[in-house]
C-alpha cells in the first residue's frame, strides 16, 4: 500500500509540473544559443530589442503568480535595459512570503515556472488576436483528439502534431502572409516571447522550494483516494487533458523559438562575412 501511494504521488507530482520543467530545460538550451547569435549579429541592442516584449512578459508572469499566491512583492522591474551590462539581467521581481504558509510555499513552485505557464497563455492570446483562424483550427485539432479518443496513443498525438506543423508551414509559405506587415509583427512578438521564456537558475532555485509541498499534497490526495476507495481515473484524465493542451502550446513556442534561432544564426553568419 505504501509503495503504491508513494508511486502515485510521484506520478501525480510529475504529471502536474513535469511538462514545464522538461520544456523549460529545452527552452533554456535554445535561448542560450539564441542570445549568443543575437549578440553576435546585433550586439547588446539586439538582446534589448527582443527583451522589450520578452522580458516584460517573463517578469509580469512572476508578478502575477506572486499575487495569486499571496506573496508580498517588494520590488518589481519589468524591463531594465540599463542594468543589463552591469548586472546581466533585464528585469526582476523581488518577493517574500510566510514560511509557515503551505499555500505560499506551494506558490514558490508556480512563481518559479510562471514564465512557462503564462508565456504559454500569451502565445495563445497572440495567436487568437492576430491569427484567430489558425488558433481555432489548432484548438479544433486538440479538441478532436480529446473528445473522440479515449485512448491517447502516441500515433494519435503525433498525428495532431503533424497537422499543427502543416498549419505553420502553410503560414510561412503564404505569399499573402509574407507581404503582410501584421505577419512580421506576429513573428517578432512570438520570437521575443520565446527568446526570453526559459527558466533562469534563480527561477529553478525558487521552484525547488515548492516541489516538496506539491509532493506532500499529492501524497494526501493519493492516500484519501486509497482510504475512501475513490476512482482516480477521472482526475487522471483531467490531468492528461491539461498536459495535452500545455504540450501543444509549448510545442508551438518551441517552433517559434527554433525559428528565431535559425533567423539570428543566418544573420550572424552574414554579418561575419
């Protein structure tokens, strides 16, 4: 029984936060290379230009989560370009909390990974505002996967991935889009957000403080489920649906992050010629 509860708790904890940690590490690798190429192509000015939107969204995400989890925000700077050369950062949020509050301790995790959570929301809003047809089509594919498939095989998930990629390829190959100023604004916003969406070492350190509390909460849920003989399949399905939604929008972020990486790589090589 104990082994089963611990295993269920680990699985539940990973199901809730694992996808953000995995994608956060991927974003971090891409972002480091991206900033390197931006710096090579345009110098510090290039990093500052992408940071106007990207860093603002990043720090705003931390700020919003601080408010949700009742942390006391002591100081917030959404974008501080003058501090980049001297301190190596473009913004920050200083906050404090009560060590006795379980809720606020759990909040540390979500405050730390906030750029991944709310960055995903901003990606969705960006699509909905500028390309609502594409946004609706992506949602329809995801909803079709969730609504009509009780068993989520890898083949079905990759089929939807392929459909999403086809949509993107269609966007980039459309002459109307390439000649439309709105399209390039969209690309700039998306590349800016995804270029500053990864988790810093400070973010990861802050998140670590809340993981233990999430795990303890998972143990309580698993224990209650076992004692009360509650069927946890519905909860598992909700978590799976949540992960599917998050996965596809984070995947969209990865696509634009890689696009940004490619663009700035090419420019950096051209500049060096």
